[in-house]
C-alpha cells in the first residue's frame, strides 16, 4: 500500500474550510493508503503561541480530525513533537538546503509580513522541517492545498540532493492535489480563516451557525425579497454547492432567479444541510472532549507507531551521512 503523509497546524478552531479543504480528503484517503497524519506543533512555535493555548489547540485539532472520521485504527494520527526524529532530521536537512532555494519561498514573505515583530529563523526554515515530516515516513504522496506546492517542490529538490550525494534513501514525494475547493469566508471576500473572523466553525451549534448566516452577505444586487437574484454571484449559493444535493440546488437557483425564494429561506436550507454534516461531528467531538484519557491513548499509540517508522529511517540516514558506522 502506498504511503501518504500530511500535516495540519494546531491553530484556532477548525472550520468548514479546513473540513472541506483537508479533513474530507484525509478521511477518504485513509481507505486507500497507509496514512500518517501529523499535528505539527513544532511548526506552530514559529508563531509563538501561549503555552496553554498551544496545548489546547493540539488537542482540539486532534478531536476535530477524529470527529471528522479519521480512524486511528486505520491511520496513524500523532503529534509532531512526540516524535523527536522530526527535529533531528530537520537539522540534518537544514544542512542540505541552499539559502537561495529558501529565499524563493513566498510563504516566508507572507508570514513575515503578518508578524513583522517576530521574524524568527523558524519561519524561514519552516519548509525544511516540513520536508523532514514527509521523508521521515518515506511517504510517496502528500495531499496538500495549492498554497503548499512550493514547499513540496523544495522537498523534492532536497530529496534529490540527498539521494544524489548519499545514495538512494528517500522516495521523491509527489503532491496529491486535492480537488478541494477554496472555501470563501462569510464575508465572501477572502478565504475562510479564523484570523479573519469569517468562519463557520466545525463545532458550532446550529443556532450559532444560523446567526452568522443571517448576517452573511448574499447577492449584493438583491436588496428586497421581490428582487430577482443571481445565484452564481452569491456566496451563500456557493456553500450550497458543498452541502446541498443537486436537485435541491436547482430548486434554490430557480427560486432565487424568479424571486420566489427569499435569502433567509435559502440560508435556513443551508443551515439545515450544514447541520446534517456538523451535527454528528459535534457529537463525536463532545464525546472525545469528555474522555481526555481516551484521546491521550490514541495520540500515544499514534506516536509510538510513528516513532518506530521514523527511527528506521533515521538509522539509515545516520549511517549514510557518517553519524554512525555504516
Ligand atoms: N505547512 C503545512 C500547512 O501549513 C502543514 C504541514 C507541516 C504539512 N508538515 C507537513 C503538510 C507535511 C503536509 C506534509 O498546511
């Protein structure tokens, strides 16, 4: 079975952008692949989170991943810092990566601009640790969004350099471009994100979601219910694209165009369909939150499995580069 590896940052609360963009894929791919899923708390340090907030975020993301349907019996779910080999290989690969290549990373520029008061070296070497995450498990494929493609290209470059110097050691990881949609926020202007405060939280109650939907923008040209709308330009209708079946969507589009269906009713239909997805996730999340020992167990078992795999790779790497006898 081919192996996949992917990581998620422990930041903020998960929202439906994370769900549609990554989690749905993770759940689907655990069927066909030997999957390693990692909560990257070491990467999160580049943003200097409060210690307690980091702890909480790691657990919340783990709960979100599990509640969405990742099965710890099938996939290996673990926390990056529980597997010290990530840091070890990260340093080794740092010595294999050229400054010129790192300098091209656009995410470094974006992130530096976002936190001008803390442009730490970890922000710069971030993609090297990401490379270590992947090659430590000798993963063939990496499902990521398009914003990570440049990092993956760098990872492949590093693998080629390492293999070229020390002999075939790592497979070159291929990007699996998720057909995941780019989910816009409730403002309809930017990508859904916690930091922009435009998100529909995965664990929100139906009432909380409906309150947000009520305030959300629709077709700007449709001011009154009697105005005819254009579903294609409406952000709410885009969400229907993810959560509503074709037949009901056709009905909604027709009702909007002919002004026989108002925006509030359209939003209520969306809220109901969202709840079909979020309701069971929220329940599973609550059960996991109520049983912290169970979560500890799952993460400990995942880390043990990941460490065993990682150590195999490191034994080979250490001998290849001369840190141990060949
Ligand atoms: N950088 C990725 C992101 O921000 C997270 C990540 C860390 C990752 N390590 C990884 C993704 C390894 C894929 C594989 O989304």
